[in-house]
């Protein structure tokens, strides 16, 4: 199955972009995160601090993914 990952990041080393990822049928969000961890350009994302939405809705790592889902990874800014 093919899903689309939209990355929204304020960090210069991680460009804002949308990428297509192919996963096995029945994959969960945790499987997608594991796949993204293997991609050199995305190693700077810190998933515990990243807001993750599937089709603009809250989710957990156990959420099942489906063909054509849009996953948004949003890196919030922190500071004072």
C-alpha cells in the first residue's frame, strides 16, 4: 500500500516536503515510523516530540494505515 507523509518542520536540516512511502498491507503507524527512521534525511525528527496526524486526526502508534492515507509529521517549536 502507498501512503503519503507530509513533513512540517522548522529545522533546516529537515526540509518541508511530502513523500510517498510503500508499506505492507496491514501496517501500523509504528511500522511507518520504523521505515522513516531508516531514511537518512529524516533522522533528525524526534518522534516523541513530533505531532503525528493521520488524515488530519489524532492517532496512536497502533493505528492501522490504509491505502492513500496522509500522515502529517509536525515538529513543534519550543523556546522562551
